C-alpha cells in the first residue's frame, strides 16, 4: 500500500516551502522536504533514494504530519540521560565548594576543580566525579572559580634583597647607533 501525505492547504504549502528554503533547523528542513515530496505524489522508495533517508522514517514523518500538521515538523527532544547524582549529593558538593579550603582542613587557600574533585571523593560525598561534572554542578549553582595561579616564594629572610640584586649585577649596554 502506498502512503502519501494528506492534501495540503495553501497556507501549509507556503509554510513548508519557506521552511524548506530558509529554515534554520536542519531537522525541520528535512521533514518539510519529505512532506513536500510526498505532496507531489512521490512514493516512499523514491523519496528514500532522493534524500538517503530510510523508508520507515519517511512513513513515520508522513503519518505524524497527517495527524498533527505543521507542529509535527518540530523535533520532540527527550530529557536525555537522567542526572547521575542526587540533589543531596549536589548540595553537599556545592556546600563544600563554598567553604574555604583552609577551614575544611586543606593546606591551600583556593579551590581548583581538581582539588575540589579530590576533596569530594576523599569525603565520600560521591565515589567518583569528573572535573567537567563538577564544573556543570558549580555553574548551575552560579559559583564561579578561578584557575589557580602559582608562583615561587622563598623561606630565605634575605630573599627580598637578593631578588633585587640580580637586576644590578647585569650591565646595560649603550646603543652606539652603528
């Protein structure tokens, strides 16, 4: 049995053409092209060869358009993978991120994502977490962080005077202009 799209109204035909020509969403453009091809009485196998899309998908698109009309062109996105961590675990991570590391018993002044990851796992809030997941959780809580900057310092009491000595030990050459 051959399946075709129902007869289109003038408005539907114009909207489908506009979507097919100037649409921004590639899913909607492809579906509009399939519907227009079916409206021109092209059979499913012909449309399949023309657009390199499975016949099953084309039939599904036509059936859906016949039932719903133009709204059927918009993709129905599902929710994706469910969250890995419970809201309680997320709140504990956020709470730890807001505590200064020195107060939490760590020998540094600012959290980096890798140090926060290590602390979260050490405290057994979660068994394992990626740095990217931490970034997302903190971003959702509107907690910003800065990449840690390191520099060298010395325990030497004469460090300040020695540090400036190196500048005076090198001579400056005058430019002779030759």
